[in-house]
């Protein structure tokens, strides 16, 4: 099972809101996921980000691969 840490799009049309989730890479973007570890709201100024650092580090230690966008979010939050 290839596990990824990625964004799950929520919110209305033209008003995106993302949840940072751990999911199997074979599942669709907004489909089934294993665990939710935070959220990201780019519509606010400045962007609002909340990440459970302990869960993120735990999943990365277990072998979960963050996507490029999530990797940059985690670096900005000081998790990576």
C-alpha cells in the first residue's frame, strides 16, 4: 500500500478549502482516506494552516510520502 500525505479539496465552487489527509495513492483525490492530520485555507489573507505535527512526523516515519504542495506546507510550518 503506497501511502501519501495529500490535500483533499472541500468547500464550494471557486472557494476551495483543503484538508491534509493520509490516503492510499490508489484512492481518488476526494475519496477514502486513512486519517486527517490538518487543514489549509488559501482563501484567507494570510493563508490559514493547521497541522498536527506529531501525526505528520509519525506518518512520515512510517513511510508516507507527502506530495509537493504538502511538503512545502509542512516546511513552512516547521514540521519537516
